């Protein structure tokens, strides 16, 4: 007897339809086969399903069982097909006889997408990509999705599709047959959750470093990349992790994008339906290119995509392999990364703020004398000029004096910094649209939107000539100047704004 259930497969962070077909024939010899390019975890589902059915009081069919995952030319991976396979085997044996939708049954199996990993005792374990599954259901015109109960809150954020979370195989069977009274999971108040998202660290906890905090405000106001240079123990890492509290709250679409990426990568904690705070990703300097950018036989998002709409923090920047750092150049410009394989290519979003930190020398202290100066030059040379060009702001984080360390924390707070950033972002939105911060302005847009006074133009020309800056660095200074003017609440860029922006090209002057 033939049975069909709808499921999905993940390609990157997007879900595509996958039909699970079951053909059970007890007149043939006992044999179970899964076809449709399954990976090892899919092939092993036969044994998980067998135990789950038996331990739930059902019978695993004898004879030949053929399971086809269509389309057959796309690789399938993961244990998410356990639940639809088990339901298909029960339907093929006539155990499941679904009632018509509206006749006591909460769902119509033909218009429902199923997914879930089965434990050996019949419990349904969480899966990856539940939010993408719900988005696929909405796009395909399905009525409902049936997911593990721990994924129900995640899938429910997609409006227009009923989400049913089941804890066991028995509950899924009861849902189809109409013998289980189960209400769909209500959609969460996404906007309310984002408004109440807490700040991870308050900047008032960072002693001293007021000049660095000012640079952080400028970076956050214009979505500029920033590099902090200073000896060990000056609060660079702490400020990087506190940065999301200064940035504007995520919009609903941004939060859904981040949640979708985290879910596809298996980074979303079970039971958490939405990522509320902008992510901060901190890969170790031993991370490979595939870990940072993304990759694998079946391409997966890397750290730069997991930092989408948030912060990618690279501590000890010169310690990263040069090959890894060079792979960041294209995503920093294009805000997407393309992973190409012989059979396909997948694009992952990578719209992040790069925050880097480094010590002036391998020892972590400031250089002393000519020997120390040469040591610092060798250390800085590990970072290529083209990569430094793509970092808008370079700022020094000096050692904090003892009086500030031992005194009361009374510096600039996250709330004060956020207020400045939000005011500057409002000016940018009114001038150039919500999705285009100053850091994304093209040269042509800068000519129209960053009008500079004549004396400021003279200073900028002098800086370009004396520092030997590139054309890219010239535009970076103009973008940062535009942001500083927005923070000051003025429309025209003056010499004071350009002067501060030039000071943020610290490494172009090699300190």
C-alpha cells in the first residue's frame, strides 16, 4: 500500500519541498530501503523508526518497504524525516485513517508539512530549520505544520500557518485521526519581545576609555567597522560584547532573518522561538576559513552569517591566518557570501559590523624604544592593507590609570550612547531610507548627501596626500564624517567632523 506525507529539506537557510513516499508490500521478502540521495543519518532512521513504532505499541510492517524522498536528485540530511516516515508506515498499513478536515480533525494531512526526529521510545526531538519549514508552508499554501513541541514557538513566528507541536508519535497519530484535542501554538508578539530585549553589558561598567566609547558611538551610528588597538586588559573585548546594546533594536524582519540562520545552523536553543538581541559572534583565531565564512560538503552558514544583523568580533586580529582574513574582504563589501560547489552554489546573508581588537605587539604591551617599534611594525604587517582599508575606524585603547580603575563607575552608559545613536540613525533614515546607513553609501551618494565645507575639503586633501590613503579610504573618511555630522545634528560636514574622521585612520599613520 502506498502512502505520502509532505516534509522539507534545507538548502542553506531556505527550505524546499520534500515528499516522503512509502510503499509497503508484505508479499515480498523482508527488506527496507531508503532512496533519494539520503545521507547516513537518514539511512539510520529505519532503525529509529522501528524502535519508536514498537515501543509506542504499533507494528513495523513485514516484507519489502521502499521509502522515496523526492526530489531524488537533491541530497537529504538529518533526522527530520523520522516522523513523516513513521506516519507513512502506519498509513501504509491502514493504521492511520485520517478524518476529513473540518469533521473533527484539526489538520488535513494532504495540506500539512511534517518533520521531527524520533527517540527510540517514541518521543519527538527537536530539529533544525523549523522557521524555514513554516515559511515554506506559507509560500506553498499549506494549512499547517507539525513539528516537535520544542520547535513550536519558533515555527509559530510565521503568521498565516497553524503550528502544532507534538511531544510523541502517539500525539502526531492522534492529531491526524482527530482523536487528540490540540490547539495550534499562538504566534508570539515579536515587536513586544524586541522592545524588551535586554542589553548584554552596560558600557558604564567599562572604566575609562571615553575616547574609545566615542568611537564606538560613531561606529554604531553609521554601521561602520571598527578596530581597537591597545595593550592587553584595557576592556576591548568587553566593549565589543557591549556594542549590541548601543545599536538600534532589531526590526521584525531582521529578527526573523537572524532566527532563520541560527535555526538552520542548529544554534537556536530548543524552546526559544526568536533571537531578540543582535548576535555577537567571537570565533577563535584558530578557526578555519570554512568555519568563519561557511562551507562543507553540504554548505552551512559560517560565523559571518551567524553574525548577520549583528557583530562579528575578531579578537587578536593578527593571530588569525592571513587566508582567513582575506576571505572577509568580499563579504565586507557585498554583505553576502557565496559558497560554490560542483553541484550548486548557495548564498548566505552576511550583513555584519566587523569589530576587531589587537595588541600592539605579540607580547600584548606597548612598544618601547626602536626595537619595540620594529616589533610592532612586523606584527601589524600581518594584516593586509586592503583589509585595513575596509575598516572605517581605527582607535587606540590605552591602558587605564589606577585612579579610574579603583574609582566609582561613572562614565558614559549604554543608555546615553544608545540615545545618541538612535538620533543619528533617525537623521539617516529621513535622508536616505531605513536600510541604508552611512557606511553603505556609494561614492556617488556621498557626493550628494555629504556636502563638505571648503576648508574641510582642503584638510581632507592634505590628509589623503600626506598619509598616502587609497580611494577606498577617502570614501571611508567621508562616510565617517557624515556620521559625525549626524551625531552633531547638522546637515553640512565641517572641518571639525573631517578632522575627527581623519584621526580614526590610526593604522594608516602606523601610530
